[in-house]
C-alpha cells in the first residue's frame, strides 16, 4: 500500500475518517510493522516529527503546509483521551 498516495488523497472529513480507519486496521493486522506500538511512543513520534516537519517536507520536495489549524489538531488529540 502506498501510504503517501492515501494521505495525498485526503481532502475532506469522510476521506480523513476512512484514512483513520485504514490506519487502525493496519495496526491490528500489521502491529509488528509499526515503530510505535503504544500511545506514549505514538505521541512522542508525532511530537518529534512536528519539530522537524519543515525538514521532512523540504527533503521530500514538497511545500510545507501553510495555515495549519493548530488549535483543531490539539483538540483532536485531546478528545482521543476523553471521548467514548
């Protein structure tokens, strides 16, 4: 599966939900392929990537996203803790 292709094709809420479901299914099926198999390692990886995301985009020949809604991303991660 080409994950970058999947990511590039996410442009609305429904596609995002499908992507999250795909990630969840992949974790269940291929847990041994995941570098970060606990929530703390997963969040640390997100933090580390965010600290160097400009380098990732530059090295990949991609434009760094502008107008990122940091408040929304923070809320999305937080509700993963409390939402049933």
